[in-house]
C-alpha cells in the first residue's frame, strides 16, 4: 500500500513544475515523495486496495504512476502557455533568434519567454503553488481509486485535448496586448513608407519596434502577473474537475 501511494506522488514530482527541475536531484525528489507519503499514510492507507497477485499489483502500480504523471503534465502545460506567450511576443519583436537555456526546463527559449517563465515561477511560489500540487496529489486518492479503461480512456483524451486548447488560449490572451501594439506600429511604418518613399523605413523600423515593444511590455507586466496568478489559482479547480472526470461510478 505504501509503495502504491509513493508511486503516484513520486511520479507527480518527476514532471510537475519546479519539482521536475534538473537543479533538484532525483534522490531529493524521491526522498520528498517518501516524506509526504509517510506523513499522509495514516490518512490514505484505506483509499488504496492492493490487488492480489503479481500481475494485478503491477497494473495497479502502473495506474498510480500514470495518474501522478497526468497531474504533473497538465500542470506543466500551464507553464508552457506562459513560455509560448513570450515566444510569440519575441517573434513579433524580432528577438525570435535570440535564445537561451531555461535553467528550470533545460529548453531553449527566447529571452522574453524565459523572463515570463521565471516570472510565472515566482507567482507560482507567491500563491503557494507547490503546496497546491501536493494537496492535489493527496486529494486525488479520495477521488480516483480505480480506472475503468473504457471510461478512463475517453476522459483522459478529453482532458488532454482541453489542456492543449487551454494552453494556446492562455498564450494568445497574454500576448494579445503587446502583439496588437506591435501590429499597429508595423501598420504605421507601412503608411509612413507610402507617404515618404525616400525615407529608409526599414532601418527606422527596428529601433522603433523594439522601443515600443519594450515599453508596451513593461506597462503590461502588472496585468501579466495578475493574469498568471488567476490562471494558476484556477488550476486547482481545473485539476479537481479532471480527477472527477477520471473517477468511475
């Protein structure tokens, strides 16, 4: 029973934001999962029924790992939305080729995308996001105990498709004010080029676009933080809805 509980919590830490960072060693992740499992074991030991037989137990263990990976992966998609938002803005600004390594995900991101990723991480800590993930992992044992393959497969597919859709919607909403501003600048430069053909608008466009883009970005930072906080707070309710969808009657 303890191994089944530990498998779900440890699998969540393997892919969840912040916890899955390569800066945290694998031993620390497993130890953290062990400690949380040991603390919550008196409360959760009746929520899992170990199956009889090696094959049935192996399937139950795989199911626990799958649920933990699913919770962590869907949470990671929200952070990916913030990175995509910064990437959209960087391409419009002309910084799409300027990429650096994100220390948390070890992925190549534009500078603005990395900045938004780090900003989202700070917001995640500010609203007690790591505690929310632990609470979601512990609460999932009371909601999802067994998985009916015919019901669970459709629920998982619908949840993943909805999460991918939500990721792009969030990214576009966060990037929309800045992208709209840069679009207006581009249209204005185009009209200027038509009105004054002798002016080298191509050379003038780069500093103007970068300057206006950074000013618009700095002005939108408070709204970006509020939007990130709102999305991350709603993550707890969305995760509960997902787990209820996976639960069998």
